[in-house]
C-alpha cells in the first residue's frame, strides 16, 4: 500500500545529514514517497537513496537571512522564519502526513506547526539538555544574536504562535510527538530522559555499514600490549572555528606517536590545510590525509584520538577501538565524560581544548596500553548496545509512521 508522503529537513552539515540517511532509506524501502529538503551538496545521496531532493536553499542561503549571529546555528532560527512562507507553500503542495527534522533544522518544526502536521525531531547531539545548554550560551562572551535574529524570534512567537522560540532554538526544537535519540539508551542518563520524552532510541550508525573485519574479542591485540597503529581525527566541523587549537594539539600528538613508533594516520576531515601547517606535523611514521574512509581507518587502528563527535564515537565503538578523548565544544565534552565513565576512552587533558603536551599524550598512550584488556571488554558490551538499537529500528519507524495516521492536531 502506497503511503502518504513524508518530508525530511536537514541543514547543510554532513554529520547531521548522515544521521538521517538510515531513516530516508528505510522510508523509501517501505514505499513511502520521501521528499528531502536540504543542501544541494547532498542531492546525489538523496537521489541514490530513492528519495526526492528538494533544494532547501533555492530561495536564499542561511547567510542571506543572517550573516552576523554566532554561534553559526543561531542563524538557522533566522533562516527558518524568513524561509517558512515559501517552504511551507512547497510542502503544502506535497501533502505530507509527517515531517521529520534534525533539531538544527528548526524550519521543519515551523513548517509542521504552520501545516498542523505531526513532526519527529532527530536529536542533534549527545545528552543535549536544553536548559543546561541555553544557560551556557547565554553566559558565553562570544555569543551574538543579530537584530535580524531577534526580530525573527519575535515573529515566530507572535505571528506563528511558537511561544518556545528563542535564538538558541537549534538546541531545543524538540517535538511533542516523538524525538529520536541517536544513541543507545545507555548513553542517556536516566535523570535526563524525561527531557526528551516522548523518545525512541535509533542510534547513529548507518544500516549498510559492513560489520567490522573482526569482532572486538577477535581483534588482533599486541601480545606485549604495545599499540602499533593509530587513527587521529577531529571530524569536519571543528576546522572552520578551532583550527589553531586543533593544529596545536596535533603537533604534540604527532610527536608523541612518532616517538613511540606507532604508525599514525591523521585526517583533516576534508579541511584545507596549508603546506606550512602540514610541514609542522611531518614526523616519521605519521601519514597526513585530507580525508579518509573512516570505517576503514578504524578497522585498522588500535587506538583512536577523537574530538568525540557523536558519529565518530559510535563508529569507534562499533569497530571496538579504544579512544583517547580531546573534546572541543558543543556536546563533545559530555560525550567524552560518558565514554571515560564507561571505560571506552581515556582523557588527553583535564578540560576541553586544554593545552596538549607530548608528555600528556605519552601518558594517555600508556593508559591505553596498560588498560587495553579492560577497555576492550567494555567495548564488547557497548557493541551489544549498538546492535540492539539498530535491531529495534523497524519498530521505531512503524511508531513514526503511525503518527501520520492521526487526525490533524488543529484546524
């Protein structure tokens, strides 16, 4: 039976789009006409999944709406208010029964409200409790809300009746219908769960990811406990904002791993790194790559030095790789603490973006080597959590589609 269409919204960030791809593919497999409103850079991937690409930014970019506010996602709120009339008209013509959106894609929440449609929010980070994050943002000295954003928020409240709209709505644009948490339930503290209700756990790993070359228990681990291969990556989103801090940390990391004779691949996540910065990282045994196949890199690594982005962290768990934590911003410090508590990672510094010394890196390597067996046992348990949440996706999808069968919430 052909179902009513479903509309999906994603902003331009690859990591956020990546977490939606499993949903998109599963909807298409169920013969649900699926329209994906996102950036043109994802057109090929949307169409390869069998969905209909819709250019979310055909009428203007985020910067056209707001080129002042910081952090950058504050601008998504301004964009949502500016784009809502035109995007709402397009969505109305599609006649969907359900809207799905990443939390950062607040345009999805606005359009769902305009059209009286149920909506599913796909949570954008690890344990992002709105009250806590709103307070951090309000106190941050670099935060700037542009006049255009302030006007947009007032319009969303008065014109559209969205009384919970705030400049930091990209943190808190949750749904009263259903929120998908992109991790296993073990990664959401029980005391915070009510904040996300109604909630279903979906995970972040792609459905089509090949199983690791070997299970955690079967991964080759040096008899002498010494690491042989390392993978280092701070993801993609750090580089436009924290390049100086990232390069400084990488210098000490490269020196320490080279000194220990550990073959190490450093990925820049697609960021353009000039020759002088690359030269500063040139060491024996260190390979510098603009971009790598992360699954393949993790499959060959004994340890992963990571910023603890949500996708990267769970990919490392799935491949059974112990982690060294170096978080920067957003949900990364919280993710690092969770992984350290679960014995999946060890910290590189005692605070986010802390100064990294060669001795500090060597000490982290020592901890991984000394506690390798215990960490690998913890990883084996965590892999079971990942497998269980993926196995439950069909039931979650059915729960989502049932929302579209309900009568409209209001006239």
